C-alpha cells in the first residue's frame, strides 16, 4: 500500500500507541474539532471563558483521566492522559489547561498527599466537572524562585490565616478549589512552604482580572488573600511539607504542559501544510520553493522529536518511575520551544495572512510562548537539566 505524506505523518505519531490509545486520540480530536474549534476565535474576541465546553468533557471521560473511577474519574494510563491534553491543546489552550491543572497540579496532589476526607470532598467534584481548579503559586515578586514566596500562613486557633497575593492565576474566576502555596516564615526558605486546599468563596479572597495581551478567554487573574481563615482540614500534607508536594505536582504538570505543546506544534503544522500547497507565487504553489520546504521539514522534525520525548516520559511514568524530573524538564523545554518556533514558521509561510484574524496561526504564537514561561521557564529547565547532568542536583 502506498503511504501518502499525510498518512506517513499520522503513522509516525500513532506508531507505537495501543489500539485504545489511538481510539482516544481519534475521539478527542473529533470532539475538539467539531465542538471546540468553531468557538475559539469568538471566545477570544469576547473574552468568554469556555466553561460550558469544559463541563461537556466529563461524560466523555476527557476531563479527569488522572482521577480514579472510584472518585468519578476515567482513570487512564499517563500516556493516554497526555494524548488527551495534546489533542485538546491542538484546538484550545484554555480547555486543555483546565484539564491539565485539575488533573496534574491539583488532582494528583490531592490523590497523593490528601487525607481521605479531602479526597472524598474534592475529587468527585473535579472529576464530574462540577468545579474547576486553580493552582495559586506565582506571586507578584516572582514565580521562578518559589522558595522566596511571601504569602504568609499563620497558625491560629483551630486553623490557619492566609495573607498575600498571587498573580497570573489561570481559571481563577471559575475555580471551585484553589491549591495555595504559602510560607509559615519567609526566612525558612523552601522548608517553610506549606500547601492548602481553599474554597475560593471564603471571606477575604478577592479575584481580580489581570489584563493580558493574549488568552482573553482564560480570564487570567490576581488572587488576593486578606486574612483568610481556613480550618485545619484545608492543610494539604505536612506543615512545611509544601516543596515535595510542589515537586510531584510540577513533575506531572510539566508532562501535561509538554503534551499540550506537542498539540500546539502539530496545529501550526496542520495549518501550514495545506496553505503551502494552495498559495501560489511565481506560477507555482509556494510549497514548491526550497526555503518554504526547509521550514516545513523543520516543523515536522521538531513536532516529532518533541512528541517522542513526551510519549517516552509518559511511558516512564506508566512503568512506575516515581519522579522523572530531568525528563520532565527536557520534554517541557523542547516541546514548548517547538510550539513557539512552529508558530513563528507558520506565520512566515502564511505571509501577511499570518497576522490576519481570519487565520489561526497569529493567535497560536503568543499562546505557545506562554508555555515557555508557565510551569517553569526555559531558563529554569535548562538550569535543572544541566544540574542533573553535572550531578549537582
Ligand atoms: C498565561 C499564563 C498562565 C499562568 N498560569 C499560572 C497559574 O495558573 N498559576 C500560577 O501559579 N502561575 C501561573 N503563571 C505564572 C508562571 O508560572 C510564571 O510566570 C513563571 O513561573 C515565571 O515567573 P515570573 O513571571 O515571576 O518570572 P521571574 O521568576 O521573575 O523570571 C523572569 C525571568 O528571569 C529568569 N530567571 C529567573 N531565575 C533565573 C535563574 N536562576 N537562572 C536563569 N534565569 C532566571 C526567568 O527564566 C525569566 O526569563 C502563568 C503565566 C502565564 C504567562
């Protein structure tokens, strides 16, 4: 049988997946293209958060692939979860991010470190989509250096008082649970960091929109904690035990972000291939010019290299390797830079139309670039990878 260009690309992406994993990819892609894609540009223009669409993921099993069935989730292997994130991100950053935050950052932290009461309280709500989640980590004075956070957790009778501010918090206005990192004493560094599960409706929490150049439909926000009182049941894990929780959460978080980057890189490629064959210059399709072909070749190679790293990371996690921090940094670094570079190349091949609001590729660029910043900047990941390699971490 002749393998055409398109089927060769599909064969590579699906080559070593199991049949159920291929079926999940096909089902998520079909849903995403039919139900989500037609809404994205309008949501972005109007600043409308896609809450209703996210709710529709639950009955299909796409909302909670990391939450066990006993809590109402659709528990899958880690690689399948990555494929869900990849395919959702291929059409919408925000929907994919909602799944990734709820499963990786918040759901996994509750599963691994929560009491049985916390699991019973929060996981079924997250799994059914009744509530969404936000992770409140970054502060106005810095996100990379988390050990220097300023948000204070002060012991009071029967619980804790939280005071401080967090910035760039995705989904905050829609969330029904916040995973909050705070310090008992900034002088303690990472040993002072403690995690809490907080109901956003309690007194003293204010969510204010943070004007952004991109992702208007995400409603990225600042979250202020003004002497917020929570009881002991809000404490996640040990007092001062926040860093190991963050380590586990970000380890899985970086896997899902990397998978989302593969989806975005793939989308830029999928939009560019037909454009290059349709658009004509000097009497021929621009795809016939070697300099355009060079970009397309690089886009294909980047996407597949990133996908290979991400899928291998998923398989390592499925094989039970507990912490894969170096591999997570490698996958996140390579995939996020691939997504940005593919968006740049896609714009170049689209010429002036790359900036037209009629075409997706311009929007993809800033959205991809955010993924080089969130859950660890490229600089941080290069530092971590080098330190692992040098044996000083
Ligand atoms: C769209 C979007 C959504 C986000 N969503 C969330 C969210 O839901 N929850 C949340 O908590 N945060 C969120 N963030 C915040 C994100 O995690 C932080 O922006 C990120 O961690 C970087 O922190 P910072 O912006 O404070 O930059 P800084 O930490 O101030 O860093 C600034 C620059 O200095 C560099 N730098 C810092 N330290 C070093 C070093 N040691 N070596 C070399 N270079 C260094 C950085 O790489 C960066 O280039 C989001 C951000 C964006 C853009």
